[in-house]
């Protein structure tokens, strides 16, 4: 039964993207001369993801704390990463941000095209110059009023638990002196785990936004220690989230 439902969901998603992609491409061409910051493209992708997440009938999504991101502020938004679905469902928060993505995603059909259209930031994790360029672009975006969104684990969890947080997001927060906005996701790994293609219906997906942590509360200038502090906090928060009825 799960296989049949999965086939239906994949067909539905492919048809939706096939119908929507020409429209996105047309808008991208039209607005390209004056949409320098790719704001229009970002919101096109936000609402495309929002609609797709709502029409898929195999999950229930609960969002808490969306208002924690105070309007007028910019944040380094971090989230744990259980499934490729996280990329889609983060859009349900309807925040203005630019993704930081590993450069390998540029080769993925549709995803890579959208990364280019929205001028999201990519980084070659094995290249020092690429990392420095990523930081520079990110700081420029933050100073211009656009938040930055990334997964500090760098990859999807295989067991739905929170893994090691890399230092990049936290080095950026310290360098830019911008607050960190933690977002906790749970349930997506049950619906579609890493390396999986079969959807498991019936899981409740929860997205919880916590209070932003401002630079004067970091209590350290060491990005590795800051990463450890946030991973410890989010691991505890995940345990509490799962204990709630």
C-alpha cells in the first residue's frame, strides 16, 4: 500500500513541477533585469513549495513559533535535517532568506535550476576560497535585509536524530554579529528517510521555531563551542518535542 501511495505522490509532484516550472522560468526571464536581489523568484519558490506541501495528502503539518522571527530583523536560520522534504517544508515558514547549499546540488535537476534562478548561495565545502566567498555573500545579504538559511549538519540524518553541527553557520553569526534563529523539524525522516524513495504516510510533521539568540547572548567567540551549544540545545528540544502529546 505504501508503494502505491508513493507512486501516486511522486506522479503528483512531478506533474505539479512540470506544470509550474515553465511559469517560474517565464517570470524569471521577465523580472531578471530589475529583480537584482531575486526577491520575486524567492517568493515564487516559497509559494510553489507551500502549495505542494498542502496538496500532498499523506502528512499533517504543525507549525509553531513562526512569529519568533521579528519583522525587520535578519537572522542566520538553522535547522536540523532529517529528509530531503525539509527543503520543501522550510518554505512553509514563509520567511525571506537565501539558502546556503552545497555546490553539488547545482547538478540536481530542478533543484539546481531553482538555486540558480533565485541566486541562492552555494559553497564547495572542500575549497577554502569558496567558503570565504560564501561568507562574504552571506554577510552582504544580511546587511541588505535578507536572512540566511542553512542546515548546520551539512547532510541528512540517517536515524532522525541530530548529528554534529559544523562551524560555518556559527562563524557567520559571530562575524556578521547577527542573531541565530533555531528551527526544529521532526517527522520528515519518518515520511521519507535518507536514501529512501518510499513514502510512509501517517506521520505528523512538526516545525517549531524558537526564540532568536542574539550575539550578546552567545557567551563565546569560538564558533566550534557555539555550534556545540546549539546542537546540545536542539537535541534536548527534540526530546521534549517528541515527549509532547
